[in-house]
C-alpha cells in the first residue's frame, strides 16, 4: 500500500504514524481536549495557534481581562509545553520570537500538519468532585491546512466529472486568463496515445502553476488542495482532461485517470483515519481580505468555505457513503483580523459569515457550532474623532511595510452578502497592519479580540 508519507508537506512524518498517534489517545478521556485548527491561506492560522498556546501558558498569572475565559485559573499550579508523540512539532517558540522581535513581523506560515500539547498541572478539586476531576489536563492543538478539506468533493466525483467541473471553472472570470498556458498544453495532448511521462509531467507542472497563480490572485476554491504545497512528485501529478473519457490503460488519458483514483484513495484514508478523529475543530476565514479584493474573490471564498463546512457535515452522519463513521462534537467558525475594522462592525462581520454558510447549516448545527469574529493578535487600537459634529470611529496602527502610524476608516461591513447590483455601492478600506511592538519577554497573553471565546465555544 502506498504510504501516506508520499503526500506533500508532511514534514518527514507519514500520515500512517499520525493516524496511529491520534488513535492512541481516546478523545473521550476526561483529561484531554484535542482541538484541530484549519483555514485557507492568509486566514491567520499560524498566528492563531501561536497566540492561543501563549495565552494558555500565561493565563493563570495574568489579569482576568487579559484572557477572561480560563476555567482552570484557580487550580493551575504549573503549565508545560510538550510535543504530541507521532506528530510533527508546531514551531511555537520560533513563531513567537518573530512576533516579539524588534521590529516585529508576522510569523512565517506553517505547512502540512503539526501539533503542540499544553499540559496543565491542577490542584486537587473540591472534595465532592475529587474522584472525577483530573489532576493533569492536556490541551492538544493540531494545525492542518484547510486546502486539504477542499479535496472532499473528489470522493464523490470520478475523473471525468471532476475534469468537466474544473474546466468550466477555469474558463470563467479571472481564471480564464490564468489558465491559458496549461489549457493550451492540455489541448495539444492526445489522450488516446501511449503514455508520455514527460508531457504529463510538463502539463501537470503547468496546472500546479495555474493553481498557485489563482491563489496569488485571491481565489480560494482550488483542487487538488495538496498540489499547492508544491511537493507532489511529478509522476503523481494529474490535471483536468475531460477528453480522456474512456481512455484505456497505458494511454495518457488512462494514466491521468489512474493517478486521480490513487489520489482519491489517499484522501479517503486521511478523512477516515485523521480528520474523523479531530472532534473539536476551529475553521478560520479571512472575510475582510476577500471583501477588499472584490466580488469574484469573495464568491470564490464562499464556495471554498461551504466546501470545507460540507466536510464537517459528513462527520455528523454515520451513514455517509464517502466517509467512515465519525463524529464532530464542536465546530467554531471564526472570522479573523477583526482588529482591521472598528468594534461597531464586528456583529456585521459575524452576520456576513453566517450568510456565507447559509441558514440551513446554522439551523441544523446550532448546538454544536459557534460563530465569532476575532483578532489572534491585535495590531490596532480604536479612536473616535469628531467630524462636522459627528463621532466617527477609526482604527489606528502601522501598515505593513511602513513605519508611521495611520488612522483608517475601514468602511461599512455588510451584515449579509450584497447582491450583484449593490456590490459596487460598498467602499472598503481594509489595510494590512504590522504586529504591535510588544518586546520580549512578554509573560501574559498577547493582545487579542475574543480569542478566549474560541476556547469557550469549544469546551464550555
């Protein structure tokens, strides 16, 4: 059987070992919480995990207002940071050092799957509950790319069906110009001819380049998601070619279909042996950057986000045809970078996320799911200025790449997705800000917005 280690971006560890590690610790144990964190590129996943771990390490000694929800505050005696056996290590210390440097910078993004364990040593519980309450508590944070979840629809599509969908998508909007090169090369390929490994490698590389260019343009719905890591061996690359219908084995079309099916088997094992064991999940979504980029970018993010959410929906149905039996206990859906807008806009940001997910999803999952707007590390402050007798709110911070402080009116965030006709009536001024100057050491939770509420939504 092909080992999972052949998949890209897994930092020298195989998913076989990771699946074994996740299976070795039961999620039903009272002394552990396993929290998975995912999000598409630029959603702030690395910053979130770094800030979240730092808060857990220092919340016991910090003022309550620095991290209000921390239910073990009175019982914690010591806190340790540990590796999770069998999982690649999340580089917490390295990423924190980048945030606390002079000058500070946003941490380099993590790739693939990694984890970190926070162990809380607790004082004995009150006498009546002493036998039930643990003396040590593990909070495992597991970081994995949201792009992996975009592969879920492949499990329900054969190669021809998937090819038709991807070709239609590639000929629409911004993608049409970005896909010219690989589509021209693919059109010149004879699917019925004997396998040409060099041509398949060349066109496969062109398709990966197309996916990366789409991502650079702010597009999010990109399949196969794992190809974006850039580490898939050339002999495993495939690309859409609907003209390959019925191609025989040993031909170009037959080889593409065979590679697609091999990829689907690996995806199925990931969902069954890894994803299905992660029963508390955080999904981070960068709505604000998509709003700033425009309607097409936002619509593409909506498509990608709904696809990710459907992956969680499968875990709620034991009779799902494409996944083994699984269960999801809690799902926290989080709009990030809330410090880029004023506090009066946070409810609208949550409303926009709700509208993106759709009311049927919210009604069906009201008990297990929570919606939040957060800033993992707050990079701005809020100021109120009088203009022509009216009090206006501004965000104040240092934009990326600059040294001087600016005050910005970010614009009105819609509380629901605007229709096509009214989209252009909204004017957004969403900036990218540099991290705050904090300095090291910083022995309390980093400044944030609602980070503790994510913990509350997952375990309360």
